[in-house]
C-alpha cells in the first residue's frame, strides 16, 4: 500500500486494476469488505469506503443479499478513465518538455516509434 494515498482509494484502484488486467471480469463478484480488510489488514469500514467509491463511479453494483459485482461496461469505462489520467500525468509533461527542446510532433513520434522497436 502507498503511504501517501488514502487507503480506501488504494482499495478502489486495486480493484480497478484487477478489472483492467482481466483478473476480475464483468459480472464477477468482488471480494467482500471483510475479505479485503483481512487481506490488507485494514478496518472493514475503510474497505467498504473503497467499494462504495466504485459503486458511486458505476463500476460495481450490489445484488441484495449476495454481494457486490463488477458492472457490465466497467472495463471500457475504466480504460477511458485511465487513458485520460495517462494523458494528464505523462503526455502533457512530455509535450511541454518536447516544446522546450524544440522537438516537432513528427520528431517526437519518431522517437517513440524508435523506442518501441528497441532502438
């Protein structure tokens, strides 16, 4: 767990990443708050807050008396969200640095292509 981020957000992000990497599938049941709490050695209320964040985001839904499940369409919704975050965290600073160095978009694309091919 990351010391600088609230635990409930880390729980939510961990579940999101499990959806994105395919280890949790749409319509599959999510571990219970007690299971999450025991695994991470945290308070069940903290785990519940992470799950509730996913419910608010439309990623998880509750089946009364059964548990929490991954909502249909969650994978695509999360891909979009994470692509937007990627652009904000990595592409925006990359483009700013490229402009400082006088690199054109074409030069930057070539550099990325060269790196992608192991050059």
